[in-house]
C-alpha cells in the first residue's frame, strides 16, 4: 500500500517537473527565436526533466518509505527481548576535599582548632582582574559608541546637500549623541573631548572646526584603548 502511495507521489512530482520545465523551455524559446525554437526548447526541457525524475525514483521511494515503516511485519514477528537487569551501582567515592564535621568545641575555639582549611574555598585571585577587564571593555565600547553617535550628528549638521537632512532628523541625532555622551562609565578624557566635539558641531558654522574636533575625539579614544 505504501509502495503505491510513494509511486503516486513520485508520478505527481514528475508531472509537475515536466510541465514546469516544458513551459520554461517554451518561454525561453519564444524569447530567443520563433515557434520552432520554442517547440524544440520546450521538448528538450520536458524530456530532460522526465529523465531526471525517472533516474531519481529510487531516492524518492527511499525517502517516502523509511525503513522503520517499510517492514512492520518483520518488527512484529520478532520475539520481545527479555529486559536486561541494570548493573548494581557502586557507591560513589567522595571527593578528596570534603571536610569532616567540626566539633562544637573546636568551632568555638577558633579557626586554628578547626584544622587545615580547604584551599579550594579560597577566593579566586583572578576575579578582580576579570572585573577590571569587563569594566575596561565596557568603557571602550561606550567610547566607540560616542564617536559613532557624534559622527552621525556631524553628518546631519553638515549635509552634502542643502535639503539632505530634515530638522527633525537633525534634532533626533543630536539628542541621541547627547544621551550616549551622558552615560556612566565614560572615561573622563573621552567625555571632555566629546563635549568639545558636540560644541563644535552644535554651532553648525565651521565644518573644518567640527572635523578637527572629531579627529581629536578619535585620537583620544585611540589613546585610551592603547593605555590599557
């Protein structure tokens, strides 16, 4: 039953492929030549699609008939295997660094009477350096965001054409640049240079001064990254 269903599905797929290939060949033939060319191109495309579908029928049948569903009778005819008992679990050995319970008297006497301490419970000495790296990475990313936001504001303040940027877009970019520059964690040197760049761009008169301020801001961000 499944074989006939797979054959019908393959036949339907083959019909669609042959019809589509023939139609495409006819269209290409009409564009390149005349009716004769369209007929030849359509016939060749349909014949090629049919041959390809015929050669791939085994793969299609194998895909439509998985092995688990192809032979259900063989699966049902096999006797059920007896359940294999699970092996007895061996008691897990405790870790070597587990401490013994400390008597109440030793706990009151102090850490010296409690015995040697486990070195694994001590704080990781690399934790402060990791936190410092995370803070420095955040500051670097924030400084880069400041450069990008002020650069977009500069592009809106000094557009290439007179009507290239609207007043609403210029105001939105200015507000975004100021919001980014006001974030906590920005290095002081970068904050001062960003304020100078914002002042130069806010004037909107001297493009050369704004360009020089942006260059100074980029150098400040670069120097801060190199200092780390």
